[in-house]
C-alpha cells in the first residue's frame, strides 16, 4: 500500500532515486497520512456491512 500511495502522489520516482532513508519527513508523512485515511475509509466501509450469520 505504501508504494501505491507514493505512486498516486507522484513520489515513487523520487523514492527510487533517493531511497526511503533520504526522503524528507514531510514526504514520508504525506504518504503515511494518505495510508491512514485509506485504512479508515476501508474500516468504516466494513463496519457498515451487514453481519452474516452462519
């Protein structure tokens, strides 16, 4: 998921060139923030699904 988000944000080439260790805190934090938002949306969606019995 981390790489998917990085690609969506246009940072994947930078990561490939510089590596994760040389990314700025802001860049890595942006990726992490988008990952958290995505996970929250997924969890909210799952909580709205009806519970199946059996």
